[in-house]
């Protein structure tokens, strides 16, 4: 591949268009979230208490959990990096990316259920760590959690700002600050509930744009227009530019040496970014007990189609269209390696396919991916600082009002700090692709001890506290020593190669397999009973409820509808189902599906490639039903109730608010007279 300097060409969109998308849509989502927060408070009793800000009352249903998982896991890298991998390695790249990052969500479903079972009132996973192990281990995992949040947010902003600059000419430094601006505002007002609702909107837009790209490439494009046409051009491309390490040098095979290396790096790194990211635990905590398992399973399966189809479409389209008159940078024959690493494969392909329309779709797509995932990271970090730093070490008796004030300040501070940090990374030459490969090296040593905290009562405090630190030390040594031995010098370019990153990632994930048994046997096997986890209590939000003139018991999540014993029985059954699904789907996605094709060195025929693409499109329709249609159907009663209340307000007939009477939700009509705050409950029999 050409390793020349990145290409410089006239952006297809104006800077004004870029500012309109970044600022205009940011303001639209912020304004919309402020309105929705007000409506939920007025008609659904959802007062923005500290509990509601961080946990959404622990009442979020399956559909919204699934869409939030999809949206949170659809980073800019999901779309940009996967397309770059398809450009480098062919059809194997999108599958390795998708399968290597789906299994973590499916595996996390087991942890989500165990978290609901053993710490039902927790606000963050770090609270659980402290309840079991104490201060030293708590601080260790807090550092690893923050490392994860910082790396993920930096990757979102570096990748997103590179695309904005490429498409509009906006300065990268400006894009780094403007992209998170709207996110900060709507997260400030809506908390984690804002992330769930905006995640749904973002996910729908992302799905629609991927459908546009797929149908344009494989059905309607005058340049391409069918899988057969794309197949023929890929065959010609392999003759001209064969891929080292691929069977027959083809782009149409799963047998790819470099692709498998990326696959291993991808699996290891993504374990770290799921199991060490407080954002995923936040979503598990916010889910209602019955929704955690199906939400994560449906979310994981729905997400698989997004990078698989998007990269199979745009990565391969970029390959066959580069060097044509419509391709940015024409008549240059091949993209520079720096451009591929920066994530410019997808935007270049979109411009070549659809011109300015493709550029606009890409800008909207990346804006949605960056902002939705950023919102989850903001809430995750604010939860850590609010509950695991401020309340734990500075103000244990903090009222709900002080806790939510701290949450707001953390959202603002982290958003601005990450914008500045991303600008520094840009000037240091650190790209999104480099950060993506680096994540596992830094954080994956905390995966196993974190999981065993909920899954094994025998892990002692020394194993939990020391194995992440020892693992990180080993991974850094392995990564840098391999770089030095293999390439003779340590630079951003050499340290970002596949082999050093592979060594660092694998050592990070697997070294605790040695340290944990050794430290557990050395200091004695624990026999933890999980009582201290169950002793975690909710925050006291009486002051905020009183200020809003709402009975605290009426706020969703404050008055559970099931007994603790009944809930534990349901969760125990869900835990068994989660483990079964995890084992079966992991085996299918990581072994049964890809490796028979890999082992035979099969080069796709035209019919096989057509079927491959068709399955991807069909799977995306399944994803659309799960995370686009189902959340609306599941929430139809609440939507209808709120719409009815708005109509009653408009017509002056009073409004209906939800109250809880004898354990069941019933409507309460509120008088509409000026200044009236009296309420009467209408029991519908």
C-alpha cells in the first residue's frame, strides 16, 4: 500500500454545511432532550433526581436497552475502522471486526444479570468493587475505568473530527470542541435517560444511512449497481494489487493472515472496552430486571450487522472506485496509508458513489455515531466522580441535590477536557486507528478480575488489586520490546504495527490468568457471600422530590412492583439462559461460521459473494426491527399516555399523571385551573 503523505483535495462540502450539521443538529438534540425531560417530569413523574440522572430509575425496557447498546457500541471506529479493514484485507475484514466485537456484548449479558442479582442498588460497577474489596482495589479499578473512558472518547473525537475536516474543511481543532458541545448540553439536562432516548434516534438514522449506502452500491448505482459488478471489479483489483497473506492474493477470501491478527487484537481490545467501561454497567443498572438479558442479547445480535454490512459495502466500494474520476484525489491510484488509518475510506467511497449527497450522509452518520457514544461516556465518568469519588471519599452524607450538581459539573469538565486532549493527540499524530489498537494494551488486564468479582466468590483482594497492575506492566513491556526488536526503533508508526499490538493485547488479557491463581493461592482463597454488595443503598433524593412538589414514591423506580425474592428467582433463571446463549453464540460467531471458510482457503465465487451480501442486508432488516420498531411498540402505552396528557393540557381539560396505587400504575388527573396543584386519583377498574 502506498505510504505517501495524506492526499489534500477540495472538500466536497462547505464549512458552513459542516457548522450547520455539528452545531445545528447538536442544538436540535439538546433542545429536544430538554423538552422531553420536561414532558417526562410533567406527565410521567420523572423528576431529575440523582438516581434518575444516573440509573433512569432502573426501569428501562428491553427495546431501549437494545438500541442503547447498539448506539453505544457504534463508535466512529465501528464505521470508519471496519471500512478501513475491509479496504486492507477484503471481505474477511468486516466479518473479523463484527464477530470480534459482538461476542463481548453477548458475554456481558451474563455480567449484567449477575450485577442485578448481587448488587441491585448499585450506581456504578466501582461501587461493587469497593463493597467487596475495599479502598485500594476500588482506586485501582477507578483508574482503569477512567483509562477506558478517556481512550474511547478520544477515539470518538479524533476519528469524528478527521472526517468532518475531510468533508467540510473545518479545522480539526474546532471540530474536536464542537462535536461534544451539544452532547454536553443534553446529557446535562437528561442524564442517562437522555442517552437512552437520543441513542434510539441516533441508531435509527445510522441504520437508514447504511441502507442507503448498501442499496446504492449493490442495486442502483450507475457505476456499480450489483454484487456481480462489485465482484468482477474486486477480482481485477486483486490481479493489480494482490493482498499479502490472503489466499491467492484475493480480496474475496476469509483466509487472511493480517486479517486474523487484527481479529485477535480486536477481540482482546474490545473485551477491555466493554468489561472496563462503566457505561455498559450503567445501562445494565438502568435496565429493569426483566430487560437486562434480552436487551443485551438483542443489542449484540443487532449490532453485528452494522459494521459487517457497512464495511462490506463501503470498504469494498472504496477499493473498486479509487482511481476513477469520481473518487476524491483522482488521478491518484491508491489511498495513502495515513488516510486509511485516519478513517477516510468510508467518506471517500461515499463521495465517489453519491457525490455531495454521499458526503452529507457520511457527515450525518459520523455525527450520530460520535455524539451517541460520547453521551454514554459522559454519564459513565460523571457517575464515577459523583458516587465513587465525591460521595465515597469527600461527602458520604451528600444530599440528592449535591450529587446531581456534581454529576452536572463532571459532564461539563470531562467533555471539555477530552476535547482539549483530542486536539493534543491530533497534533501528536495519533490517529483513531492507533488508539483502537492500543486500547486493549492499556485496559484489558482488568477484564478477568472485574468479571470474577461477580462470578467467583474465591478471588481475594490481592488478586483483584494487583493482577490488573501486573498485567498492564507486562503488556507495556511486551508491546514496546516487540516493537524495538522487530523494527529497531520505537515510533508512532512502528509501535502501531499489527505484531507489536498483537503481543501487547494478548499479554494484557491473558497475563491475569497466571497472576490471579498465583495470588489467590498465595494469600488464600476467599469465601465471599456478596452481602456487602447487597447492602449498597440508593441515594436520598427526598430534597429534590420535595423541591419538584412530587411524592418520591411516585418517581419511577422508587416503588418496585416485585418482591426481592421473586426478582431474585427471575434473575437466577435469566442467568442460566444468559450463560447458554453466550456459549452457543460465541462458538458460532468465532469458530463455526468463519474458520471452516478460513481453513479451506476458499475464494468466494460470484454466487457466494452475492449470498454473503444478501445475508448482511437481511440481518440489517432484523436489526431495524429489534432496535427501530420494537422500542416504539414496547413503549406505545407511555407514548399514548403522554400524547393524551398534552392534548388535555392544550384543550384545557386537565392533564393526567401516573401515580402508583397498591403497587400498580394508574392515571391521576390534575386540575388545570390557574395555580391549582390539587390532584385526584381515578382508579380504572
